[in-house]
C-alpha cells in the first residue's frame, strides 16, 4: 500500500477522517497477515514508511503507524504519505544470557 491520505474534507470533520485512516491501515495489515505463508516463511513482516510527502518518507515500525497519523494531525498537515510493503519474516533464536547458561 502506497498512499497519500488527505486530512481535509469539505463535509467530514478531521477526527472522523483520522479514524477512517487508522481503520484502513489496520484492515490492510490484517488482510495481508491472513494470506497463506510460503513453505519456509514464519510470518509476514512489513516495511513501513511515513512522511509529510512521498519524498520525505522515513522508515517507521508497524506499531508506530497510529502515532504517525496522530503526528500528522498535531502538525495540522493537509495530507501525509504512508507506505506499507509486505515481506517474508523469519524467526531468530533468542541469545542466551549469562544467567541462563550458568543454571
């Protein structure tokens, strides 16, 4: 998903637009996570970017997308850009700490 969201509308108030944007992002993530995984993949991971426009977009974590939308509202932006790309994710083993190895 690569999309520029507008925070201005002649009839819809900004808080309602924010709710619909957050819902759309959440719905997209859920839809992508429910797709069938390839044989060697553990989970679906996401590369996310947020910016005031497409050129200034910076990498953010999936959990920070809602905060990014709130940031756009606080800065009173007319529009902002969100990019979410799906990629395969692989689990890694957690390294043992020194305390766990001594026991």
